[in-house]
């Protein structure tokens, strides 16, 4: 069950929310956008409270409408972020090794798994996920660093081999996909 979004307060944000630059990850820009919406609602609320009784009647209706639009925009951001996360989780689930193969993607045929690889499906999936995350915009690590780091965390030759294979499978799928677009 999903929890409903509530409109945040300025105190809900860390002080670092405004420290965004060109190399910041997309989540930092979303957080700053949310922060700016909350700031705007706060300014409107303060402006509404500062109105004189004579000006309040005309201005208050407009300010309330603007405040409602900002709250609605914030809720749309939240719904869009949740939908994007759901889509990403579904894509990952569809591309994980299932049974005896890695399912086909739009651009790549199904890739079969045999023998010991089937006993290490979790390691194959971890390699695929590490490759995908390393290729994402704003990735924290390069593909080669993600490969070395992920491989080094595993014990046993077969687990490392399965991780490597998963990493290479995802890279292969992405190369085929890029070739089809090119």
C-alpha cells in the first residue's frame, strides 16, 4: 500500500538541498525543485498574512489559487517520481534472469544460462544491475569501477564468474540496443 504524499515544510529539507551544481545527480535537482515549491508556498502564505483588511478581499482569492496550484504541482512531481520508480523496478524485474535464461529485451534476444550459472542466478543478476547502474546518467561510479568493486565483494570463483557474466550480459544488451538505434 502506498502512502499518500503530504506537502512538506521548509524544516523537512536538509540545509544542503541548495548545494546543486551541473554534476549533481538528478535526485538533487528534484529535491531542489521541491524545496523551491515549498519556499514559494511559504512566501504566498506570508504575503497573505501581511495583507491589510481592505486589500485582503481582492488578493486573498488569487493567492489561494496560486497556493493550490503549487501544492498540486508538488503532488504531481511526487506521483511522477513514484511512477518512474515503479517503472524502473518493473524493468529490472523483467530483465532479471528467470528459469534458465535472461529474458529478451526489445533489442536483444533471450540469453540462455547453463550449468553452474543457474546455481548463481543472484550473482548474475547483481552483475547485470551493477552494469545498469554504472551506465545511468549521474552514476556514482564508472562501469569499470563498478565491475571491480562488485566483483571484489564476492567470495568464491563461481560467484565472481557469475557476476562478471551478468555484467557483460547487460553491457552486451546495451551495445545491441545502441546499435539498433544508431
